[in-house]
């Protein structure tokens, strides 16, 4: 049985988690998790992160309805970063874009490459 305590967390007890669409491979977002949010995610199947600003758990989509369902959790070789393969309902970004990575640097300038979905 997987034990979240075996992961390598930073000094604040956090580990970066990258959410990726399981079907398309599109990188959707990056957020932070702690051992409890990893355990909650594995138990419920709904991705739960740790909010550094609110110092609280947040299940993705609990207010927006844009839920992330865990398909598979992967651990990197150093055990200090997670890859969450997810099924995403609606936009993943709080700006209502499919991905938080909607700005590209091209030719030395920032370019918006994705418009809001809503």
C-alpha cells in the first residue's frame, strides 16, 4: 500500500503536483500538496490540494464545479514531485482557461496563447 509519508516534502511539508490531462497529455496546472492532501486524493479520487495562501485544503472544483478526478498518481525519481493524470471538467485555471500555462514567451515578448473558455 502506498504511504504518502514516503515522499520527500519541502521544509513546509509540501510537494509540487503537476496536473496533466490523462487523455491528451496537456499540462493543466501546478499546485501544492501535503501528505494529508495526497491521502485525501487517493481515498476520494477527487484531487485535493493545499492552499498556501489560505492554509487550507481545497478539492479542485469545490466552488467552481471544474472538478479534477484522479486517473493515476505518479511519483518522480527523487520522490519530490508528483504528476497527477486527471480527468478535468471545464477549465483548470482560475482565469477560466483550460490550462494555467496560457502565456508563452516568443521572440522575447509575452504572448497570450489561450483565451478563457467562459
